[in-house]
């Protein structure tokens, strides 16, 4: 009885919160650090860590629905860092398989095409297995022309590595053009470096949400998050609720964005 009553209270609170959030300024681009899949698996005593990863992959479907309800147009989710690639081989293989299956499922889902969701993957692709790269290429190719919603997936991604790669690309381009050393040095401006980032043509995130209670970015969109608002949520990613999502957006709405001014 108490459980049913509690569920009713949560439902009413969720509806009230949604109504309030919907009326105010909404972020265009949200970054999500999907942390706590392994902790969730251990807390729930699941048979394997990969079950936690799968629960986390399933959660994305709900989040996409929440974004649609609020007319939020872009999210960038971080599912695999460059540091994660050094995990135990068996665990990493299972995680990569979950990622591959999820990306392929999105690419094949009729809702993806009906809702015109464009899938894009950012990260150091050459570090990923061939099977993962094939799935990524397919998902990007079949959704390339869509413009209604943008789902960016950070795989094999590290913020420091992205900046290093951007500078390397800039230097190689200038050297190919036979620019002088002085001209190259003078070209190193924030705007110029931004052109060579993995996310060079994407707007910076307005809001970044991290689950699992960790209060740090851990390298997620380091360059792009200079003026983002941050929200840290205690709940592990697979247990992330619509109420948690709405609270994050409400927190964003309560802040005054100055962009360094």
C-alpha cells in the first residue's frame, strides 16, 4: 500500500515538475556522463557487470523520449573513454558488444527514421575494434541526412586527447600549406583550434549531467564545456529517473549564464 502511495506521489510530483520546466528556458544541447553502470550491477547483485551495461543502454531509450517531450534537440552521451580501453579484456569486450548492439539497434529502429534522429560518434576511432567501427559507420550513414534530433555518442573519447589531436591536425594542415613557423604560431587561436575538434561543427553543451555521485568531468568535452552548466546526480545511470532529469534542467534554469562576462 505504501509502495503504491509513494508511486502516486512520485507521479504527481513528476507531472508538476515537468509542467514547470516546460514553461522556462530549455537547453538546446545536453551532455550526459553515463556513470555508475558497474556500481548498479554490484548493488543489484546482477550476475555480471555486462548486465549493468545493458541496463544502462536500455535507459537511453527513456532519455530520448524525455528529450522529445521537452523539444530538446541534441544530446551527447559518453559511453566509453580512452581510459576504459585499458580495462580487463573480457569486461571490455562485453562492454563493446553492448555498445555495438545498442548503436545497431538505434540504426535499425523505425522510430529513429520516423523521428529523423541523426547518430554521430565522436572519439578516436582508430583505437576501436573493426566490428565497432563498422557498426558506427553504418549508423552514421543511414541517419546522415536527418536534422530533427542529434544523438552524439562519445566512444573511445578523451577530452585531452581530443585537444591534442586538434592541435596536431591544425599543425599538419599549416605545414602542408607551407606556412612559416611564425604564421603557424599566430594561427593558434581558440577559434582556429576549435575547427579541428571532433565536435567542430556542433554547438557547445548548455548543460552537462553526470550520474553516480562523482563530482568531476573526467575529461568529458573539456574544451567545449568552458561555459556549460553542470549538474551532478547521486543516482547510478541505469536507475536515472525522469524526475532526476527534470531536476537537472530546473537547476539549469535557475542559473544565470554569463559566458565569462
